[in-house]
C-alpha cells in the first residue's frame, strides 16, 4: 500500500470536502493505482499524483441572458481544462440545474483518463452551466447559448480546447454555440466544437457513437466469456442519446433493451425497443419531454412503474446504467446481484456510487466494466470529427463505424493487458484506470515540470 498515494488521497479529501463528486472519482481511480505507484517510484519523485488531481486551469464566468418575457437571468458558467498533456483539452458541456464546480471537476478528471483510453491525442476537459434547459423556448436556448459562448470563446480553439455536448447540450445547442463562435471570431477554425450538424462539419454516427460504442465494448466482454449478444436482454436507464444508441445497436445485433427509465419511473417492454417505430418514438419523446418516459408505455401498451428504477429486474442479462451519476446505489446494486445479473456495464459518467461499485466488483459472478472505457466511443468519434474537419474530409458512415468498433476493441484489450500486467486478472475497472493513467503520466513526465 503506497503511503504516497494515501497522502495525496488525504489531501484531496481535506481540500475538496465541498466537492464530494470529485473526491469520489479520485478515490475510485486511485483505488486501482496502488500497484502502479509501488512499481514506479519515479511517479512519487516528481509528485505526479498531486499534480494530476489539480486541474491545469479551471474558471467560472457570468452568463446573462433575457427570457421571452423580457426578464434578465444570470447563470454560472464553468470550464475545467483538466489535463492537456496528450492533446488539446476535449470534453463536453453540461447544462443542468445541479451543475457546480464539483460536478465539472469530477467530469474533467474522468474525461482525462477516458480520452487517454481512446488512443487519440485529446486532453481532458469539461464545462457547463447551472442553466436548466427544461421548459425553455428555442429562442431562450439560443440566447443562453450565445451569452455562454460570448464568455467562453476566447479560451477555446481547435488546438486549445474543443468542447462538445453532454447532458442538456445536443445538436441544437452545439449549433447555436458554434454560430456564436463564428460570429465573434469570423473564422471556421476547424469547427472548434464537436457534435455539429452533418451539414456543417459534424461527423456521421456522432449522435449514436456513445451507445454504439458501449454495445461494441459489451460484445468484447461477451466474447471474452465465450458468450454472444444474440438474444440478450438489456436493462438501461435514461432515454437520451446514449440509451437510444444502445437500443439501436442492440437491436441491430439481435439483442434487445427491455427496460429503460426516465425521471418519472421506468418502462418494461418485454418485446424490446427494436422496431424503427419505437426507436423513432424514443427520439421524439426525448426532444419534446425529457422528464417523462411514460408516454412510451401509453403508446405501446406496456408496463410503466412510477418513481422507480429498473435495477433488480430478474428477466434481463445485462445492466447498462446510462442516465446520470450515482444512479445505482448500494441498495440497487444488491438487487442487481440478487437478480443474478452477470454483466454490469457502466455507461453514464460515474453512474455507480463507490460503495455500490465495490460491492458489485466483489461479487464473484458479476463482470463490471467502467464508464470511462464503455462510453469512450462518444468522445472518440468527437476526435474523429476533429480529424475530418482538419483534413477537410467527410468520412462515410461505414468508415466512422469501423473506426469506432476498432477503438472499442482496443480500449477493451488495452484494459485487459494493463490489469494482467499487474497480476489483477480480468479486471476491467483496474485495467481502464491503469491504462488511462499510464499514458497521461508518461506524457507529463516527458514534458517536465508542468
Ligand atoms: O462524457 C463525454 O465523454 C462526453 N460528454 C463527450 C465529450 C466529447 O468531447 O465528445
């Protein structure tokens, strides 16, 4: 047990008591690093861990906008440029009322290791605002995005920092943000943001990439277990872009999502969300009502359970939480174990409390895969969008999909290799943390005192 690692952990606990999500993610990543720190005394020599838990730069800014009634509103904007050792800062923007520094910092820390795992040259960042998009008109969203970008534009750029979407920020918001950037700067600058519309530099498959990538990763896990995806039933949470991508790719590959949820409760569709009609309905429901998934149950005549989560359903093989952080707590984790689920793949960022994650990892019959690996296909395709923009090329759907699939295979394989190198067996959580960390650590050491 490394004394150095524990001293940095204590430091983080002491200095970030008011940012519990950040402490949580540092504890989670560090729990995998003991053997690495023990084997590599050079990390302690350059105080690498303490450097790594400190964002290179993090700032807040004022965002002032006017609603349709002429009322003024002031929100807080954030950008955390966490680590730029392996490439320009890269990461999404989240617009949600609960956003504060602790959420942005935890997401930026996670993003650093996730982006490293993609194998592409992108550093880690995250940003957003406590602005709540629910119930806002299109004109209000546009004015907010314009005000947000007016404050942010001078700190980003294609070689500096490339934002994208996250919760509350989709294609529409990226369009308004990009429009404002272009209006102010008067240049294209390789698109600056990713997740753009395909008419103006966006990559094909980007909206589906996180969900598709998660299912490709799942296929690798199943292959390792001499199992296949055909006929598998999946429980997920959420019905946004990510859950929708999982539903669609699972359906392509002969599996089906039979449970999904929203803030109002969960839906059980034993036939699965597999038809185009159902998949299109999910998209439409997401666009018109991000707070309620009950309309799906009403439309297709299936069960809706209000104010509950699907965790613990016995008639599924795989759980893939894809909604938000800390969605699965220890009680849900125990239900998942009791239901005899074999595969637990995190898809949302940090969807499992550390207590629940440790419990699930301790269950002999459950394979646990971490979000920083499973959801990395989203940012991976964002990096492919950056490549296409800088080369002034447009890749076909097949090309992007093939890159994405290979990326997920390689993320799985490099995690397996990293865990094996430290004698940890088939441990995808430790493997992802170690593989993601090692690359960033080496880059930081190579670049000297920074
Ligand atoms: O959590 C994530 O990886 C994202 N929200 C996507 C980030 C990106 O730059 O595409």
